[in-house]
């Protein structure tokens, strides 16, 4: 099938490459000329395992095209995917200007039937807004061209995006039009082999499904972080509690890892957006507000543990920070706990020596050159002269460090761990003061 994808970000690029891989011909349109030129020369704008090879292969074989020419894209695809960003505006609502601007562009150039597909995470009611926008532009042009607007949210995870998109758990499609349903059956047939993964529903339910999924997952995390805080105060170990409750299949082991708070481009933004949507319709979303508050508090946890050990005045102190990205296998630092930690350390007068396997350039881009941030080439190089090690992200290469090197290099054998990578009793035996999450303070 012929597909066009507007917006070559995370969701758009991965979806386009995966659709091309199964044989569809996909034109990707973006307003960013540099991004388009880079992609044509094999430079991928994001770090995502498996994506570079996938994009290159499909580009070389002619199933994937990159262009800034919207008209070309609109002529090409019967299906027009909108996968542009919906960043939060100053109130936390999703800003729809990019989505509606693509809708306007499509309506300006279309002259035959099109299916316009919202792939971006958009508030309930956006499909209606897209429909109204397209209808208005077509009316201005004096055209009667037919179109449908469909919601088809994306559930991929950063760091596992290609795998998630190639082997989806479910494919949610919001449309009441049975002919459009058939088109989607054909589009996704290659991904629908073992059992039927397509779930058709009305547009609004599909839009809400995306938010409900992310908010449920964020709720699990905040709930566990709250339990971790209780465990610390009650002398329990959250890791035992986690295993104890995860073994109940109704709860499950996934997404119940306590930590230094959730980050990324999705959970914080989507929880806030659903809070705003609720407030706009006069409903107070008490659980969502608590999920958000607990998460904001949790992001201060690493700094609180440092203050607990070293006191409020950290001037002249230096901290080794391992992990800057919001989670492993990505260079994305949006809403990362490491940022909250480093800002607090700097405000208290401390310096940071940091290392991340992928996010060093991103960190440099965000914070630029500053005297109190040293980006180091290896994780070991951060340790020398540092008063403690702080772990923000659970990259695999941090899971089994050489503890002798750690105790020799650090000024004090203190580890503040935001991801519970080590067993407290072993750390104590090795002579470390180890602050984890929800496991009691080590002395
Ligand atoms: C999330 C969802 O998991 C995807 O299903 C969804 O499609 C995506 O948002 C989206 O809306 O686009 P992502 O933001 O890539 O994916 O990252 P996650 O793997 O979900 O992690 C989010 C945050 O939660 C990370 O900071 C992670 O460290 C934290 N987390 C996750 C925990 O603190 N504990 C856990 O048990 C799991």
C-alpha cells in the first residue's frame, strides 16, 4: 500500500521504516530540511537499536523516501499518517498546532479520497478538530473531496521501538467506517499473523485508550515509589515487596520497579495532558494528580539522600553521576531524573562529573559548557576526586562495576542508587554506604 507519514520524529520514523520493511511504499514528509538531507545520507536523528540499518535498507531499496515536499507526500499516500509532536503548552495541555497545521496542508493539496490517521498522542476530540480543519479548507477551495479521520495510537517504547512496532501487542484503530477498517486490515496484515491484534473501536475511545495506557503505567510506578517510601520508613525492603506482589498474575512483574521517578517524553506529558482534559470538562482527576505529585517528589529522592549524608551545603563537593538518559538504550534526556539531580547539586554548590553510554552529546546540547559539569569519556573517569557515586539510569554496563576501583577512586565509599542495582548487604560488606530506593538506609 502507499503510505505517507508527516513528521519524522520517533514515532513517525519508526512506523515508516517498519511499514516499508513489510513491503509498503512510504513517503516521509518533514519541514526540517536538514533532517531530511541527513536521512538521505544515512544519518538517523535519534539513537534507537536496529533503526539505522532498517532505514538504510528500505531507503536503498526504494520503499522509503524522505522529502520536505508536502504536495508529493499527499499525492503519494492513500493513508496520510500524522506523527508530528504534541508538546505540552504552558498549561500542560497537548499543543495541537502542528497536528492541525499538517491537517491544513493535507486539505490544501488533496484532490482525491484520503484517510487521515492520527498517530500522534492527541487528546480526545482531536479527530473531530482535524475533520473540521480539513472540511473548512476544502470548502475554501470549493472542493467536495471525501476523507476519513482515524485514530491509530502508537504504543512503542523508546529503546525498543523497532521491536515494539514490528511485533505489536495490539493495534488500536478508532473508526466507525467499515471500509476504512478493511484498509487497516490490509495495512497491518503482516503484523497480524499469530492472532488478531487489531482492535477496532470508535475514535474517541481509541484516543482515550492511548492516555489510559500510559497513565495506568505511570500510576503503577508512582504507586510503587510510594510503597518504597513507606517501606523505608517501616523497616521493610521494597524489593521483597515487589517480588511478593508481582507474583500475583493480576498485578504482574512489569512496571513495578521503584526508582528515581519516571521521565521521558510520554508519561509526564500524557499524565499532565489528561489532568488538563479532565479539568477542562469539570472533573477532578484525583488519582492522576497524585501520580504526578508522587513522581515530582520522587525525582528529588537522589538529592535528598545526598543531603542526608553530606548536609545541605555541598560547596566544594563533587559527585560522579552514572546515567543521564531517562532510561537505558536511549539518548533521550527529556524529563530525566538526572536533570533534576544535577540542577539541585549545582544549586547547592556542587560539581558533577557525568557519564552516559549514549546521552553525552544530548547533555552537552542541553547544558552547554559550564564549570560545574564535566562530561567524562568513561564511567571510571567520573570517580576520581568525587565524594560519592550517584546512579540515575540502569544501563547494563553499570550493573557489575569493579567495586575495588570504586572504593579506591571515590573520596568516600558512598553510592546513591536511584535504580536499586545492588544488594544492600553485599554493599555493606564491601564497606560502602549505600543509599537505594525503599530498602532502608545503609550505615
Ligand atoms: C512509554 C510507554 O511505555 C509506551 O508503551 C508508550 O508507547 C510510550 O510511552 C509513548 O507514549 O510513546 P517510554 O516513554 O519510551 O514508553 O518509556 P518506558 O519504558 O515506559 O519508561 C518510562 C519511565 O518510567 C522511565 O523513566 C523508566 O525509568 C520509568 N520506569 C519504568 C520506572 O521507574 N519503573 C518501572 O517499573 C518502569
